């Protein structure tokens, strides 16, 4: 596993050719496949569920980084784990018992991640930081790909990095939203180690592989 990972978000993929496009990501050097699950309640958009995770599982050997933007995620984690998720990340804004939810995810054999929206303070995850295999700092307001990067989240990544280091945690520090060849180095300098991208990969004018290579060149 690389020190830095690129997680290709299929939200901007061509769903008529999903398997083929995931294979291109894999051969171009993507480390993880990121699956954005949205319920139309926690975020305005509705996207994919366990059947798509299961299809992705058959399409690639890469870890499936499943991002749950749904209310009551604890009701669904088992279905996503059974579908083949490698990691499940839940939003702190949706989890009144975040410690329990993270432990439940781990007991299902998945890596457990906690996500912060741009406006959610870092102190919200501090009590469970030692339990997290991954912390995801959203760098857009979640709901859609192609959103506007929120520059204030760079300092937030630096803050989380400091807290993870103080704990001696080796958790991934992931950023998601508006990550491209310009914003990635700033997030890397702030201490991020995992970079999610949809548009900069799937909408790259020279194609998916070129999109991945352009991001990788910044690492
Ligand atoms: C946003 C999703 C992101 C999204 C990123 O709510 O969680 O994963 O797909 O898209 P880009 O990279 O286009 O900002
Ligand atoms: Zn995401």
C-alpha cells in the first residue's frame, strides 16, 4: 500500500460502463474505489446502495471506500459490509453514538471511518479519534460531484493531522471534494494522506487514466 492513496469516486463515472471504467482506474494506478452513498435526506441527492457496491466488488480487487451520506447509517452498515465494502465512513452529524457505530463497523470486518462536513468542528470527532481507521474531512458541501472546494478546510486538515499525530494514530486522513492537481498539494502539505476525486479523474479531458496520472504526479 502506498503512503498516499488516490481514491477514485465513481460518482462521475459513466454508469453504462461502470465495470470497464473501474478497470481503467485500477490499471492507471488508483488505490481505492470510492462509492458515494446518498439518501436524499442527509444530503439532497440520491445515488447508490449495496447492489452497486456488490457490482463494484465483482469488478475490481481494489479496496472499496464506501462513504455513507445517509441518516441512521447504523441500520445499513451490515448490508454494505456484506456487499463487499472494505471501509465504511459515517458522518459524525448522523451518529449520536459514534463510538458504537465505529466499533460495529470494525466488528463487521471493515475499516471504520468518521467524516466531518466543512462546517462541523474537529472537536466533534476528538473523543473517538483513537477508534478511527480513517478520518475524512469534506472539502465541499456533500451531495454532488463537481462542487466548489472550501479553502477553510485546509486548516482543518492540519488540525486533524496534529491530533492524530499526538495520539500516535496511523489512521488515514482523507479529503473529499474539489480535489484536483491544484488543491491536492495543499491538502497533502496540511497532512492528508488519502485523496478522493470524481471530476478530476472521470471528467479529465484526456480520459480517466490521464486524470489519475495528473493527481499522482502531485504526490
Ligand atoms: C461529494 C462526494 C464526493 C464527490 C467528489 O458529496 O462525497 O466523493 O464525488 O466529487 P469531486 O471530486 O468532483 O468534487
Ligand atoms: Zn465521497
